[in-house]
C-alpha cells in the first residue's frame, strides 16, 4: 500500500504525456529539474502552465527560465476551476 504519491508532469497539445521521476518533496530545485526534463524531452520552445505554489514561482525557477527557451504562464490565483488537479 502506498503512503503517498508525488507527481509532477505535463501534457502537450497533441496529448503526449511526460512524468519524470519525483521522489522528493516539491521545491524550486525540483521545479527546475522538471522544466529541464521537459526541455530535454520535447526539445523546443515551450509554454509551461503552472499553479501558484511557491516552488513554481521561486527566483531560482525564473533564473533557470531566463536562460532557456521556456515561457511560464501561471494560473490565476483563487481560480481552482482552471486547475483540474484541484478537483482530485
């Protein structure tokens, strides 16, 4: 029996999914590793939509994105209906 499940991943417009291993607690370091894994997996300019958790909005994340072909878009605060994960 599982005691917990940690999952971060993504889905493309074409329905491709990608879920890199995630055993640690969510942090800005893990977010950077996730974004780097997306870039390695898909290898093109990406727009990544994120929630407003502190580990997604940290300075370390923005510094990484400054040097990568990534654009970050954040869901509106107080709008859980825009984030299907909030309904789980």
